[in-house]
């Protein structure tokens, strides 16, 4: 009895189990694999935000020679800051402050998200299956990818789990605490993935507003009590959102000089020749680029992609590619089998599963007009995907996979549960194999790729207490997505200052500004790179 009591007590702490599972996966992977080095433009921008926040600042002053440091996804005027919302940067700052590694902040956000998913699932599933839902998320290859990069996913996953969990609970009872959680969740989404978070928030609020309270609630309280509770719900969520929007306005004002201008919007106005969504008309004026790398990226990669999706055929082709990226991202585990065998077990039984599936479809369709799609764009609605998976697992576990014909038509017999349980066990075993495969793949990371070499050079200069100025010059055919020119918030005191080569005459201004630094030139070639002392006489 003591052993079973201990297990029951453990299962009651489903969020804690999910949190610990996620942290253990991180710890094991960190022992076997090198810590990730930033690779994509977005990652460097988020790291700039995290480093800025870790220094107790919201933004940075514009450098007097800022033209040398222009780069992708980073504002330089009116202040020097990331263009992205601040939530991801805040978690990166947390990791940097705790142990000096921003990636630890990512691990914390992922563990919190998995705990929130287990809490969310507890609204509709028994504790054991709620715990399993959180573990499925913690070990899913897509979530693990977000957990091993700097460009986000887990923070929006956390916000989505809290919002969906609060929505499921508010359908049953009018609680100001759940309403406050919903407000916090919407705030997290607004500060991580505003567009996708807004779509999820609207659908969840509509779900709450259109769903009458459970009959037990109506019998329990008088009409006066119900009205009072509804006022408490509205008041709680309104108060939290008011505080959040005041914060967002203040942050915008510090970065852009206007409370209503997002850093993202200002950056797009300064640099983008397109709109974020394919169906929006192009800007009336085109930006002027001072550097060939940025001109190549925006005019020869992003603009053709935008124009192609403006046509019906191009939009359909791109949409199919985005749907494939979504399926490939979330289908990299045996739980994908539940998408084919699970719906008959749950969609007819529970109305919330049908509404949940509809919300997933709506959020996915909302991603189609976005110029480029990555699976972390769907992070806000991902908790609902994991919840549907876990619900399918729980039903398959208790139902046999044999058919019976009755006068009423097709039916599922509720007996002989062994085949269903064997199938669930095989799916969970496959999930474990997928986890091991992911860890092995990370352990075999190529540490000689360009981003690891860049990070190793910065670390070497930091350990040697040396300060260098590196001018970056790329061949015309160089892959512009592998970008070196990203700097610390405190450029003047950074061990390495990365600058764009603007010609010998202009470069002299920067060399004179950093007269105490040794100048070098990094040549980015089609087949490699070459770091040499800077020579003005060539």
C-alpha cells in the first residue's frame, strides 16, 4: 500500500514531473554535446536582447559609427536593440545572470512550458495522463530543437499552455484566479509571438465567451453570485492585460521613441522591401542599403519570395511547403500515428476535442500568409496538439482496435483492451527511441561549422583578454544567412568588434576610433574563410 500511495502522490505532481523530465534531458544532452552556438540571424538578435537585459538596460545608445555595424534583425536608430519582442530575451538574460550561459534560460523556459502543459492537461485528463502529456512535450524532437537554440519557441509554448489550460477551466467555473492566469498567458504571447498569440487568444476568448457555465455551477450559485463571479473574471483579466500593455508601451517608447511603435515595425520600415504577410501590398518606398550583404538578402532572396507568393500559384506552392514543414516538425515522433488512429476515439466523445482541433487548424491557416514559416511559429498552439495526442493515447489505452457492426452503424467495442495497450506501449517506446536518436545527433554536432568557429574565436579573445577589430568582407557568392557581423550591447568594451568593410577610406574612421585594437580582415569565401591582418596598402 505504501508503494502505491507513493505513486499516487507522485502522479498528483504532474507539472513537477514534467519540469524535472525536461531539465534531465537538458542535463544529459549538455554532458554529451557542445552547447549550441548561434547560427541564424534571429538567434543573434535575441542574444543581443538577452545581454542588454542582463546589464539592467532595456536598450542601448546608438554607436557614433553605427553604419559599420548594421546587420539583420537589429535596430541601430534611434537606439541599438533587437527588433523582436522582449520575452525570449528576458529568459536568455535569466540564464546569463544565473550561470553565465544564456542557453540555461532557454532550458528553464522549456521546463516551465512542459510543466504548464501537464497543468493544462489536468483540466480534462486524469493526473497520470496529464503527467504523460507533459512528458510527451518534454521529449518531443520539435520541442527539443527549440530547447537547443536561441530563437524561441518555448516561451510561446508556455504562454499557449497557460492560456489553453485557463480556458478549459473557465469553461467549468468562473474563477478570477484562472482569469488572471489567462491574462498572464496572453501577456506572455504578446511579448513572444504577437501575431500567432493574438489568433490563439481571440479563439480562446471566444470559446470562453460562447460556452455557458456548467450546470453544476448554475445550480450552486444564485444569479447574483454568477454575475459577481463574471465581474471578477473580467476584472482580473482586464487588470493583468492593462499592466501588460502599459509595460509594452513603455518598452516601445524606450526603444523606438514611441509607445505605439513596435521595434519590429520600425525595423521593417527601415530595411524590409516587403510586408510580413504575402497578401499585404508592398511598401510605397524601397529602403537604401549601405552594404552588399543586406542588399543581397533583401533584394535577391526576400523580395523574390514575397513577389512569388503574391500570385495564386506561388501562394499555393508556398503554403504546401509550409504545411509540410509543420507536419515534418511535429511528426518526428511516433505520436504522429495518433493523428490517424486516435480521432475516432475522442472526437465523437468530447466536444472540446472538436473545438480544439478547429483552433489548431485556424492557427495553422493563419501561418500560411507569413513569408517564411518555421515550426516555432506554431508554438502557441502546440500545447493543444500535445493535449490531443495524450487524449488519444488515453482512449486507445482503454479501447480495443476491433470493429463491430450494429444497427446504428460503426461502433467500437469497449472490451479486450490488451491490443490498445500494446499499441500505446509501442508508441511510447518509439518516443523514447526518438529522444535517444535526437541526443545522439546532438552529440555528433559538427563543431567545425562556421558558427562554432565564430564562437570559438570570440571565446579565445575573451580568455586572452585581447581586443580586436575585425572587418568582414564577403565574396559575391557567399551564403548571406551565415552572418558574422553581430556585436555586444557594449560594443566599445567587447573583446571582438565585428564591422562591415566599407572601403579603405571609410574603414580608417573606425580604425582611428579603436586605435588601441589590432585590426584584422575576415574574408568570407565560397569555399571557406580566411582571417588575416588588416592591410590598407593592398
